[in-house]
C-alpha cells in the first residue's frame, strides 16, 4: 500500500479530506519548529539577562555583556527571529 493511499484512508477515518489532513499536519509541524526556535531564542537571551535583541545589543555596546561570544549570539538570535517570522508567514499562507 502506498503512503498516499494510507494517508487517504487515515484522513477519511477522521472525517477530513486528505488535503486538509496534510495541511493540518504541515501547520502543526511548522508550529513545533517555531516553538523550538522560540525556546532557543529565549535560552540565548537569558544568558545575558536580555529580553530582546535590542537589549542584548545595548548590553554588548555598553560593555555589560562580553563582546565574545555576545556578538555571535546576537547574530544567532537575529537569524532565529527571522526564521520564526518566516515560519509564521508560511503558516498564514496555508
């Protein structure tokens, strides 16, 4: 039995179209990725007792947080925030 036919049988079991079943699964997967990224963002900012990228940047600039690895972590948090936003956009499209 192919994966697609199995998916269709399972989706019918739960009164969903195969398309809606797949869509819901993709959305759940994206939300989980987003949640894990948010946790990573929080963990990095917590190391510096900062609530945002701007606050971390200010702490590094003022010397209240070490430049190394502070700048690398700042870049990482910015990348994480961009990915969280992109995932949110993808969810809205679906």
